[in-house]
């Protein structure tokens, strides 16, 4: 882990302030704390704290399995279909089992999202209008030795994240997608370039390849630059939420963690254009790197959550 990252800095601060004996290994990815009297060693690996059992953590990191488990318990989750590379057929052969399955699945929806079955951050996430596009994107992910999950594209009104620790919602926020406001004269590309020069976060934004960069928005018209809600791709957190929304997403997140038997995790929840809420993903590795980098308030929120997880880890180590 890069020593300039917010996560590394936060963990170092927590370790030093705790007064506990510790060592740092694997280029900063592993913090190892000596056992206290009557306890066992405590390890923090990247964004993983020793609070979730290994099996539950693996289920949460598997998008297809998570959606299947939650839906089986009548907890509404976005369905993700699982695909793995064909064991005996090269990906380019047109009649491989994967191609047939992908075409069959995509035929049920007008548009789909193709992504790695494990992983976070919005990397290698693609939006496909046709089964042919979906297969091409899936083949690219397979080439990276990763399994694939495909889900129907949903018209998302808003996406929220809830950070849960031991049954408590520690942080809740809405992810505001990056956009530009028209002046009635400039094109989308020109407005985007101006935004990049004005705010660093826009430098992370990748324009939707289906967005017309030559379009001239009307004065005051907002144009969203891509369909992704990831903080690492230009979205920003909004902590001020209506109480009714906050209550709904916290209730949904609690049910999801209880169903998956998790103690510490983040839950992404979407609200579609009809006002219905669904679990999109659950992550047992709680990554707060991007959140901590927005401002001092966000940094302290992230540090507070990690400190609570740190303290709970030592309590668990004594049981």
C-alpha cells in the first residue's frame, strides 16, 4: 500500500495513538499487532479487519452469490448472473457455452452491465446495448483471469452507501455523479475540459462513450458525464439525507448484513426511477480511501470508523 494513501496514514495514526506494539509488512498492506494478555494477534490486511468470518466475507465479495442469497431470503437485490471462462474452449470460438449463455441472458433485457464478479472501484465495468457487446466485454474480463457477473441495466435515480459496523450504521451518504452545467454556447467537451481545469475530481472522470461531446447544452441544463457512481471516478459524497431515505437504506443494509452474517461491511443501495430500493453490492473489505480524501471532515469520519473497527478487533481477539 502506498504510504501516501489516506488509508495508510489513518492506520498509522490509529496504531501510534493506541500505544500497542505493531509491525508493518508487505509494503504497507499488512499491519500486525502483538497479542494482548490472554488474546491473539490482530492483523489488518489492506481494507480487511479481522471481524468477518472468512466464508461470509467471500460470499459478500461474490456479486452473483450475494444477489442469489439475498433474493432467496426475499431481500431485494439486483440480480447478477455468474459466468466463468470456458474450461475447454477458446473465448473466440463462436459456439462456446459462455457465448450461448450470455446471449440467452442478455436477450431478456434491453441493456446490461458487465463487470468482474469480484472487485470494487468501478474498474472494468461496461454498459452493453446488445448481447454481442456484452460478450466482447466479458471476453476482455475473462482475459484478465477474472470471472464475470452480468446484471440488467437499471435506471438509477440515486445510489447510496452505508458503512455498517456491529449492527450500527456508522456512515451513510449519497453518491453524486459528475456533471456539467450548460451555458448555451459551449459543447459538452468544452465544458468538461473547463471543469477538469477547475476541479481535480473531474480528471478522474471518463466520459460515457455514448455521450455526444459536440452537443451544446442549454443554459442551466445539467448533463451527467457517465453512469458510474464511484467516488474514484469523479462522484462526490453527500452526507445530508432526508430522514425517510436514511431510515430506509439503514434498514436495508442491516438486513443484508444479518443475512450474510457480516460484522463490518459497506452496502451499496440503489433507488430506481420508480422509488424502489435494492441492494446492488456488499463489500466485506471496507475501503474508505476515496471518501477520506475529499476533505478533513470526511477524513475524520473514515478514521473514526476504522478506529471503532480496530477497537472491536481487539475485543474479539480476547474472546
